[in-house]
C-alpha cells in the first residue's frame, strides 16, 4: 500500500514520448527562446561586421591605386611646369605647377583617409569578430544547448519509466529506477538553467557591444569621409581661383589683327592685269574694281554688292568698248 501511494504521487501525464518541454517550467522555456534570439542576433551582426571589413579593405585597395595614379599626374604636371619651353608666356606652366601642388595635397588627404579606415574601422571590427568574448559566449550557448539535449533525453527516459511504474504498480524495482531517473533529470535541469543564465548574460553583453562598436565605427567612418571631402573641396576652390586668375589677363587683352589700307584702283588693276600673249591684245586681262553703288542680286546667279566692296572683273562690255 505504501509503495502504491509513492508511485501515485508521480506525474504520468508525459507518456513514453514526452520530452523536456513536457516537464520544463516557463522560466526555462523563456530562457531557451531568449538564447536562440541572441544567438541569431550576434551571428547576423558578426556577418555584417565581416561585410564592413571586407568592403573597407576593398575600398583601401582601390583607393591606394587611385592615390598612386594621382601622384603620377602630380609629378607629370610639375615636370611640365618646371621644364616648359613655351615662348608665349608662363601661364600654362604656372597653372601646371598649381595643379601639381593641389593634386599632391588631395592625394595626401585620401591616403590619410585610407589609413584611418584601416586602423579605426577595419581592425577594431575584425578584432571583435575574432575576439574571445564572442567565442566564449557562443561556447557557453552551445554548452547549454548540449545540456538541454541531454536533459531532453533524460525526460524521455523518465516518461518511459513512469509508464512502466504505472503498468507494474507493485514492482519496487521500477519505482527505484524512476526515482533515480527523476533525480538525474532534476540535477541536469538545475545545471542547464545555471549554464543557460550564464550564456544568456554573456551573449547579451556581446550583442550590446556589437551594436555599440559597429555603430561607432560606422559613424567615425562617415565623419572622416566628410572631413576628407571638405578638405578636398577647399583645395579645389583655391586651385580654381588660381586658374581663373591666370585666365583673366588672356581674356582681357583683345587679339591684335594687323590691318592695311585696301589697294588703289590703279594698283589693283596692275595686280590683276596679265601681259598680252605674243605681243597681241588677245590676252586675258583681269582687273579689280571697287563697288560705287550697292546692288542686290535678283537671282541666284547675281551677286549682291555693297559700296566699298572689291570684285575681280573678268569681262566688261564698257572695258571692251573703251579699249577698241
């Protein structure tokens, strides 16, 4: 009778297929769910940190190549400015030297920016990705998960022994084995709960540090890049002022065009009158005539003439009549 009362006090509701969730309390279930969320959150943040490091390193590689190209352009500009042999003034030489100086300043600023990205963004994030706090917290979480799986197996065993004890109420051996299985389960659950709290605390600390550190590095990256562009803009503004000052004297001085008085009618006639051939008068004579009256052509084959224009006269009825 005493044995039956002891067996009756056990919970048989789990059945042979029961698991840890059938016997775990609400606090442990909430702890398990929290750890799952923390594990996913820190894993995603870790991947994001890796993406940032990879992107920054790629930016540094390509930026370093651009710095190299810019420095080469600066050297070429300086070489032309110093060695120029132009005979029309030194404006282009001075402009080339100014460009060389400004380009060298801009490349120096970009080189400083790339160094900042490497030391203040990529390195801290890489150290956190590979750091001990994250590794230790994940080990605790993984240890908790293994302990929980072990407790689940023990809970299944308890459920099976509860079914055997229920089927054989007078068998003291079943009851003793059930007592031992339940004791092991309670001990495992206690250890699991302790380890789970430690893992959750460590994972929460890592998550908070991930969020804080990553945000700080991103802000510092944006601030440094903004400062870089502001400095480059100042350099370009100064350079533009120097270039414009070199261009203004050229635009202010109008080009000089040599002008000469038009030839007289007699000179023009001599210029365009060819000697006769074989002493005869049947040579072709051309002469230059000055327009005395304006004339507007009435068809596409007629010229429009203005007073003062000069035309080459190849044939003239008046000229022929006066020479005969």
